[in-house]
């Protein structure tokens, strides 16, 4: 494969998506493939492929300045009730289709937005309604994203009651001034209370998110963040490096003011994450990917990510939700009113889709598994009938020579240098026409 990309990242943080979660880019999905998505839902599936569910809850107390997801702020109870009903209706219909019917749910993820924006009563309603169509009682993992300020003791108990096994708490920073400057809705006292309730109730896994490079971040404060995270001692700690996709408030302000990024540059963010990895390793954590540190690699597995990165089935529910069924990618309507109207009209609310080639499926799985720190190319060779070491020989050689990875037998292993900027390395494995296009 010919390569024409430098295997390095820009120094300054520029506007654009950097964090890669799919291939080809979402921007190539369109409505010309929607019929293929409908067709695959009406076909008998390969039932050996695990099935999960992603449910998007788009409501938030406020929009963070760095957020690029589809969210709606300060919605009233009537709108939320209508939305919960629509998600239930959507699932009832799709669960009767051949591709989903009678299949066991192996993993589930409630993302947003802010799933914990829902009240305890609304959460119980959501569980009761969805469970009439599918059950996640036997799922290996059910993850629920939480914003600290939306939690109370009753709601945390409700999360345990409805079967949540993995809570992900969006801490981002323990510094109140930085939280305010970046538009977060919560402050550190709410983090302390929320984490206490989570610990009291008890979940098999608890994750906290931190972001390196937020507006106002300093060396001293970043180190205090890591010390505080170690004090909390969650099972998993996710370390993101701040990026600025096109539709964030920060990106819009940069454009209006014709100004540079107010967040840390990439070398600083990589250094901070590296320092966090070092400090957390000393505290007994293990590197699970370029973003994740875990206490116990044997038990603290992120099953949703493992399945997503291997192309397994993921049924999307809710507005703007992304999914992947039997090799076909698709996304629901990305406007709340359009989504509600289509579901209430008893339509499948698919907005756009994509049918990847076998080559593109190989690239996707190879690239995403690189983010875990290494790839067993033998497993991919068996699955696709193509040897990734031959397919990607030039890119692998380039990145090996640059010190980003090593190749030993069938195993590709990223070095720490490669792991800290793995997303910037992945486009070299892409087909030429998809290397420089807008990601989202």
C-alpha cells in the first residue's frame, strides 16, 4: 500500500476530529445505502456474532464547550417521556426483525448526552419498557455514562437495580475553575458525593474519565488530578487528550475570533498522558489501551469496546445513534424531532448508512485494535483470508523505523511513543481516498 502521510501529529491543536472510532470516515455515510441497512435487518443473521445495544440519551444540563455529540439541554419531563416511549417503540419493532429476533444481548451501553439526566422513575420506565423486547440480564456488561451533578443516592441505587454493571463517571478534572472554564455542568463537590454513592452501592466496575489539555490546565494541576484519581481508586481510568471537532463551542469561538486553540498543544497532552501512565503504573494500574488504565487486566475488561473494535453487531437506539449489523453500518436520524416523528409514524428511523468492502472491514478492525496497543494479525488473517503483515507492510515498516511499533511473529506491538499518538498513525493504513477527508 502506498503511503503519503507523515507519521507524526501537528504540534498545535487544530480544529478537526482526531480520535478515530471507525473506518471509512463517518462523512462518507449517506442515504444511498439506507436500503441496504433495511435489507440486512430483514435477513437471518450469523448468530455466532455477538450482539450488543447502544442507546443514546441526548439530554444534558448544559453543553460543554468541547462537546461534539448530539445533545439537547434543559428539556422538560414531557419531552423526555416522549423520547423514552419512542426508544421503546423503536426497539419493539426492530427486535421482531430477523436480524435481531431471539438473539441474546451480550453487552449494552447507555451513552449521551447524559443518560443520568433521566430521573429514577424514568430509568425504571426505560428498563421496564425495553425489557419487554430484549433482556440484558445475561449480558456480560451493561455500561452507563453519568455526569456527577445529575446523580443522587436514590438514582445510583436505581442504576444498580436496573442491572447496570459498569458505571462511567465523567469527572474530566477535579479543578473547579477548569471545569467552569470548559463549560462543565458539575463541580468537584458533586464528584465527591457521586463517587461516594457509587462506592456505597457497589458496581462490578467503575470508570472515571479525565481529559488532558483542557482550557486552563497546568502541570501542577494535572498531577493533582492523577493523585486524586489514585485516591479514588476506580477499576478503570480513561485518559483522553483534548481535541476540537468542528462543531464544538471552542471551535466556533476560534473561527469567530480568528484565534488559535486555547487548549494545550499535542506534545504537552502526550507528555501529560505519559506522566499519568507512569504514575498510575506505580500505583498498581495496567495499560489496557492508549486511553485506558485498569486495576486488573483479567477482570477489568471493557467488553463494549472489545466487541466494537472487532466488528461485532451493535443495535443502535435513539436519535443520532450509530450501529453495525452483519457488516452494514448505519445511523438513525440526527435531529430529535425528525427521529420522534419517524418512530411515531412507525418507520425505522435510519438516516444514513454505509456498506464497507471486505478490505475496508479488515482496515477498520486492524486500525481500531491498534488503539488497544497491539494486533494479533494471525486472528485477522484467519478471519479475512489476507495477511495484514503483507497488506500493510510499508506502513508497518515506516512506523517501526520511526519507533512507533514492533513486529514479532504475528504480533504488532505499539511502543509507548506509538501508543500516546496512535490515532495519528492510523490513516497510514487507510485507502488513499480516505486519508485526508473530514472524519465526521
